C-alpha cells in the first residue's frame, strides 16, 4: 500500500509542478522553498542534536492554533527545542510573524520517504505533533520507525474529508495505527477518525485549541490613522473572502447603502495571490477602490472600498468594525474561523457553508452569537439590519465574546496528554 501511495504521490507532484511554478512565478516562492520541501532543512536548525518537538501546522489556521501550544510546551519541556513546519507560503509567513517562541520554522517536506527522512534526521524530534488532521503516511511511518511519538492535536475531520479518506480506508487504517494519540476537537470528529481505523483507546475529545489561541487585537496607531475617516461611521469588514464571494459582497454593499449610505467596506481576500485582481473586480462592480498599501493616513473616503492587501492586520481591522462577514461561507469552501471577530465582541455574519467549523458555528448560532444567511441577498438584509439596530448588534457581539471565554482550556488538557508521550 505504501508503494502504491508513493508512486501516486510522485506522479501527482510531477504533474502539479508546472502549475505551482506558474502560480509562484511573480514571487518565486515555490522555487525558493524547494530545497526545504525536499527535506534539506538547514543543518544549523539543530546542530547539537538536542531532543526536540516538531509541530506541523499546514496553513494559517493551524499555525494560529499551534501558537497557543508553544509557551506551555516550553515551560513543560524546557530541555526540548520547539520547531514548527508549514506547508503553505501564507502559513509560513504567519508562523514567522506570530510564532516567535519557536526555535525554528521551516517548510514541511514532500511526503516521500527521502525528503521526510532527511528532515527527521536534521530535526531529530522526540515527538511529532500534527495540528488538526494532517495525515501524511510517510511522515508518520518514518517518525514511528525512528521511535518518535506521534500525536494529532486539535483534530478535526469534516464529513467531506471523511468521505474522501474512506476511499482509501485500508491505507488509512494502517497509517492511523502508527499514531499514538488522537486529541480531537469534538465528538463528531472523534467518531469519524475512529471510523477510519484509529484505535478507540487512543482517541480523546479535548476541545478546540483555537479558543485558547485567539486574543482580541487592538488596532495599532498606524491602522487607526489609516481608517480614521471611518470613525463615527458604520464599518463593514468582509474577511477571508474566496473567489466568487467578492461579487456577492459588493452586490450586497449596493443594497446596504440604500438604507445606510454612509457605510464603509473593507474587504480582505483570503489568499495573497489574489490581492492584485481585487481593484479591477471592485471597479467592475461600480465602486472606487483603494489598496491598503496605497492608502495614506486620513485619505480614505467612505465611498471607496478598501482592499486589505497585507498579511496579519485583519484582526486589528476587525476591532474597528461595526459588522463582520467571515468569508469562505457563501461559496462551498467550508467556511473560515469566526473566533477573531468574536473575541473582539463583534456581530459576525456567515453564509451557509461552514462545514470546516460546523461545531463552532452551531454553538454560536444556538447561543445567539452569530447570524447565518443563505445567500448574497440575505447577506445584504442581515448587514442592513445589524447596522440599523445597535442594541441587537452589540448583544450578538457580547454573546460571541462570552462564548469564546467559556470555551478556553483545551491547551492545558492537550499539553497534559502530550506529556505522557515524552515521559
């Protein structure tokens, strides 16, 4: 089974290489990271061969969840180095900026025996921690073969991912027997991982690390100056939008302005490679557009739509918002994390597609800490209603913030569980 997997993955990498080279043609990001992805992590990462903990966080969400683990792990295991790997370029950028407590941050190797083995020989982990459900057969197998403990933390498995993994259940069952602990976010995720073959005695439900990882971010002086024109006016922030959503958001903006003409909009695409296409899209919808990187303090007029074309500032802009729409949810991509605007006490609106955060969305909706809509037209109606009803808007935000605070505590439970693998 491993031979078939390795052959299929090698073929897939060869076929996908031209697309990735084209995608990164402007930045050279994939070419510049190729050596690390082939497992040639710089030798200076761990020259003294100290014991280490390797945390793999594929992208932005996982990196932010991993952030909450670093300090507790450092305090619990002071003799171990802490390394973090990511798969995506955006995830690496967020990790470099947000995970200052790590001893090293690098790109994860391709899941082939050679690259994986080279990386393991350099990092020399005592424990491999996979954030959420990153099931990489060779990484897990090679780590286990070297006597490294393997744990999945903050584990989640959506219905769609579960269905895909079921197609290769024999391989999954074999891989999962080599994982020592499955620390899952909720009961549904635990049930699904068990359905793929995870031994039941190794599966625990400990809650979601993201509740511990999220903190309210106050706007810096620079951000406050850039958006000072919006002070005293309603501000709608559409964060982490995906292709197809921006048109719906802009169509909704036109309707919202029929009732609330002074409303301002900041729109933040999820993926940095789409920043450049946003001005033309906004202008095609009939609105003036300015990119945040071109915006001078005090120069923004509320009629223009601001495209937030930076990484790491969205949470600060959320702190200034009247209403927040969290993207990836009006189109079927599974939704994005609502906790950053929620901890800031903001009224959050999402679309119908929240499969990746179903438990969180359901809990927030049940407690009245979230507004969920089914379409772009409903988005316009919901935003208009919230902007014209301050009491309701504030109440939703207050309930959302309270839910975040009540759900904290998964980090301590996770570190306690991991300690058993390093004893």
